[in-house]
C-alpha cells in the first residue's frame, strides 16, 4: 500500500513530531534519540520496526527530519530501509528534503546515489522536482543557494546518466530560471549526450547558454562541440568554436585537431584535404604533436580522395617517426586505397609487410583485398582468400559476403551467388537477414531477367521481416524501366512513398530517363515537377537526361532553354553535358545561345569585349600576346571534374574585335583555340 506522497503542513508536522516522541517514549525502556540513532546505524531493524509500527514510515521520517539529534547519514539509512521494508513510495518532497539534508552535510556521494535511484525509478515533472528542492531547503539564504546549486547540478547529471536527455535539457533550462549555478561537470555530459543523439542545435543552445551563465568551458567542452559540428558537416562553425577556445585561453589538444582534420577529410567538399593538411601543419607549428590517429585520418582521407602518392608520403613519415608506428588501421587504409585503384600487387605486399611487423590482418584488411581481387575480375582468387579466412578461424562479415555475391552477380554467376548466400544463412557470426545482401541478389537476378527468382527473394525478405529500402526499389524500378515498363515502375514509386520511404534523386532520374527514352517528354517533365514538389531539386543528371531527350526529338531550342535554366540555378556543367551539346547540337549545326552564362562582356582598353568564357570558375586557359596557349596551374584538376574555365585575352598583334569574333562560346566550351588555323582544336585529356 502506497502512503501519502507529500509532506504534512507545518501545524500537522508539529503534531506528528509530538505524537512520534510520545510513541517513542512510551516503550518499556525509555528509548532516547541516541538509542534510536544507534538502532538505525547498527541496523537493528527488527527493534526499529516495532517502534515504526506504532506510527507510519512517513511520520517517523518526518520525526527524523524535525529532530536535530539525527544526522544525514542516519536519516538516509532509515529512508532506504523503510522504503524497502514497508514498500513505501516516498514523495518528491521527502526526497528533496533528504537531498537538502545531505547537501548541508556535504555528503556528495550519497546525493549522487540518491538522485540516481530517484531518476531511474521515477518520471516526476522536472518543474515539481526543482520547486521541491527550493521549498524543502531550511538553511540560511547563502547555504540554501549553495545546496540547491549542488543538488540541481547532480540532478542534470543523473538524468543524462540514465539516458533521460529530454529531462536533463529541461532541468538545465529551468535551472536558469531559478538562477542556479551549474558546473561543467553536468553540462559537458549533457552536451556529449546531445551530440551522440545528433541533436546539434540543442547542443549549440546549451553551449551558448553555458557561456551566458558564465559556466567556464574547458577543453572537453570545446572538443565535444567541435566533434558534434564536424559530424553535422558544419566545419566553418567548428572552426569558430576553435577560435572561442583561444578567447577562453584554452589550448587545442591533439584530439581537437584530429577531430577537425577528420571532419574535413570526410566532408566531401572541394579542397577538403588542403584544409586538413593546413591544420596538420598548424598543429605541428603550435607544438601539438600528431599521433597515430592523426596520420591514420590523413592517410585514409588521401586514399579516399585517390591521392595515393600523398598517402604513401605520410605512411613513410609515420614509419620513420621515432615515437610512432603504423598500426592495423594505418595499413588497412592504404591497402584499401591501393585496391580501389587496382594496385593489387602493392596491396598484397603491404599485407605481407604487416605480417612481418607482427600485425595481424583483420576482417577489414581481408575485405579490402577481396574487393581488390573482384575489381580486377579475379573472382576465383577472391573466393580463395575468403575460404582461407574461414580456414584460419577468422569470421567474414556481411561486407565479405556481399562483396563476393556482387562480384558473382556482375560476372553472371548467379547460381554461385545464391549458393554463397545459402552459406551466409548458416553462418552464426553474421546477420543473414541483411537488406544489402538481398539487394545484391535482386540486382543480379534483375540483370538476368529472372522474374520468378526475384519474386522468391522478395517473398523470402517478407517472411524474415527484412524491409525493402530505397535501394531495393531503385533496382526494381530500374529493371522495369529497362524493359520499357515505365507504368509499372510508376506504381512502384507510389508504393515506395506509401511505405514511408523517400525517393532520392536517383529514383526520379531513372524514371525521367525512361520516359525520355520512350519519347514521353511530357511525362518526363511532369516527373521533374513531382520531384521538385517533393523537395528534391533537379540536379545536373536530371538536366543532362532532359536536354538529351529534347535533342533526340529535335527540339534544340527547348534544349538550349533548359541549358540556360540549369545555369541560372547555379548548376555546373559536367563532361556529359558538354558531350551532349557537342554531339546533339554543335555537330548538327546548332550553336547554343548561352545568354551570357558562359560568355560575359568584360571590356578591354579599347572598350571591346574581352569575351570571358567560364564553365568552372578558377580553372582556365590564357592566350598571352602572340604566345602559344598557356594552361592554368589547375588545368589537370579541371579536366578531372569534366569541365574547364577559359580566360581569353586579345592578342596585341590583332584587334580585340577580330579575336573575339573567332573565339566563340562553342569553341571555348569544347576545345582550345588554335591560333594558327583559327578553328577549334581538341583539348588533350
């Protein structure tokens, strides 16, 4: 039976106090406060129970609170014993009264323990808890403030530790209303919990409020915020937080730099590795020594950016470093990078080097090598390595199986793929019900046109409770579109949305391409509109497909208009765009009118247009006086991106107007200008 949850009124408290004293003194032997205290401290619960039975657990606890003869520890002992012995669910105010008593006695360990138990077992309103903390404090104003600060600080921490982050955020916010002073010992864990839940906006709000309330941030505070912002891709903001560190006199650590470097390496933004490398140089200049993690991040970043030479340079640096040595992660990054570029022999040599260094290759090492073999069409060797892994007692994972299954699919060996899937189903070390594995099988069977087996796989997924994802639908939609069954593909798109999946650009572009291929341009443009209504802005692939579709129908003017629309939206043409325009427009005798998007009118000394033609701002070719074409420093980089920027200058020996009349938009878009023959010449690629 649960007793009253709230403390009695002051008048009732006096009555309870007197009645309890009477009951205590009424025992055969006059039991004084000291004897009561001894009963509790020595845990003579049987004797105490006979006394408490004459009143109630709550009334006896009230008596302990009111009497100055009992210390905080004695009261806490009784509280815990009575709650369990009498199955009492003490109210919020009883808890808060006890917390205040413990705070006065500076029993911080007991406060943490009691709060942890309270938070774990109760979901009381945060506002009620904070109000009770204030109302049950009977100390002087100064001591009351200190006690409340300590209790609320630990309350926030207790909520975080028990994964009640929303409660913690509310307690943090309401603590500001009461002007309680929190510490970074509760604020840092709260920030970390929010970052782990990817609630970066909430974390930022807490961080800013910490600063406003003069809670001094430390290195941990800043590192947590930088980590969260980097994970959210907000690198500029992360850099701003690093500047905040300097303002607070906190020096960035190797963890700070590693976090920011990792953020840039994984950002996918242009020039990301230049910034990462600049940070590496900055940390060295500030006497912050890079560690193995720093090198591993940079090596992995270079490998994923296909810059193996830079990765090897750093690999050599770490090997030559007196205090550092490459580890399994270092080797794995480089082996994976080499395999991605088809340099399998070098990757295998590195694997052998690992063994010589007494570093044991793990599943990630072997997965990289299996992928390397598969990329070179050496599926037999990949399977041999896979079997060798199992013989050595190592467990392949889902990636190991999927890589081989995908290779069998691409090689048209679907029976082998299905057999391997059967083996995977028997492997207790992997989860066989993996949607990515089923997607590999469906993709291969669709390529074979095996509708029956595809249906069987889909039924198997349904039986096992494996939910189709957007990749599954994209594979099926693409297969239908290749067969000219765009109506069925549209039904799948509707089904995809009905089950709660959001189609990606790829989904819409597959359908747009199918409609264009079938000559259904109206349907293609309707799909583009539907895509944009769904919040997916048409991308370069969308425009390329539509421009090509219009050209195929001979609608060159409309294609030209769509090209201008694309440029107005800030989309940068890629190599496919140029090839479509060259093959479908220029070679058909149609010169596109770019409306100044690629040809702008800067003027020279004589007032004539210099004809600045730009497809990708920053990469360029210059015509210098009567010299030959001069390539800009970033020309190679420009060609990798499939487009070029050219800056055309008038030669001194000929009038600018004559020069401009020769350099047309089309010529500069699709080739360099041969001054000798006054015609477009192909660019070396």
